[in-house]
C-alpha cells in the first residue's frame, strides 16, 4: 500500500494475508472451568506493614486473570515486570546476604510461593523453582519459591491439553491463589507434599570487628546468625485413600549465617606510679 501511494498513481493492491488460528478454542475454554489447584497463606496487617502489603496487592493484581494456552510457560518475573517505585512498589523486608534489609518490592515472594503451591496442587509441570536463601514463616521448609533479579524465577508449564486460568487476590489478610483448568483425574485422586528434614547446617565462624573505642576484651554481639537447614520434599499420590506413589519432588538448602561480634581493643590506662622516699636518721 505504501509503495502504491508513493507512485501518486491510481492502482490496485493485493493484500497478502495469513490466517491466524486461536491458541485457545471456544470448545477448550468451555471445558476448562474446574478448580484444579488452590492454596492460601496469611500475612499481618499491623503498623509498619503497609509497604509490604501494597506489594502483595500489586503482585496479586499482576497474576490475576492470566490465561495460559496448552503448552505455554508462565514466568513470574515476566508477569510482574520491573518491581520499581515508578510501578508502585514500596520498600519492605528482603533477604540480602543472609540478613533482612529494606528493599523495593519486598513481599512479592509470598505471592510467588502461594501461587507455586496452587500450581503443584494442580500438578502442572514446574520448569524453574528456587527456595529462599533463608527460611520463611508462611510455609513449611521446602514449599517456598523465591524470585530475585534475573537469577531466580518461578516458571511452570501448562502441561495439559486445555487452557489454564490463574486467580490471585487478597481477602481477610490472606493471599488466595487458584488454578482453573480441566480435571483429568478421578474424584478419588489426591496429592500431598511431605517434607523430610535432612539435617542442619552449622553457623560459619563468627565475624569479628575490632573497635578501638571499646575496652580491650569487651565483646558485643551485633547480629545473631542462623543455623541452616537441608530438606527434601516428596510428592505423595493417593487413589481412593490408598498411597500409590511417593517420589522425590525437590531439595532445598537454607544457608547458615555467622554471628557478628564487635571486640574492644582499647588499652586500659595505667595510673602513674608514686615513689616514697624514707630518710634514715642515726640516733
């Protein structure tokens, strides 16, 4: 069309067309209305939690309403987009080098974790999942899913032949995530995930900082480290209440962090010595 216009002459243009078929058909969509996976986690709503709770709301809004065609892969990082102040995210607690610090977007991993558990309850294929560096309080060890930068993401595939619809919302201090699709299992089919504790990871040697303003030998613990943990998670399948399989699902290692201690190096002052002179007299 552009080339014909540039000639400034009348003419006929034959458009080249390509038929695009829908990735989700009406028939498929009508069959994908069953709740096949669900999970919820709780959070607090007290003073100081406003920023984190706003991040939870934004993350849920990004996930809510997502439709995945058969074979399509979901990425949490791609779905959330940049977690920046410009996009409405606030500062809240995040894990940085084994400690909790304030950082933009803190809390979105709870939405990620809640969705992860709904997805594995729906038995969709997990493509990528990472546990947090430290344990979290809102799910058992081995059941969390973290995102961070471009090196940690939650990815899963719609491994069914029908579309999948994701729902995520907040109600009464709870994050609710639901997965809708086509149920291929019988009503007697259930799945559970069991965590097996493998052992602890000892704290590394304490980190010592010398302070010339503290008296020599005085010790002040500025940070109490944490013992690490190793767990394995197993997927257990039941048919009509009878266990039919138990398979290793994932392994998770939570790092140990060192105690941080400040030690004084200031020498004690030695008082000036006094000398007494005695004078002897001869009787």
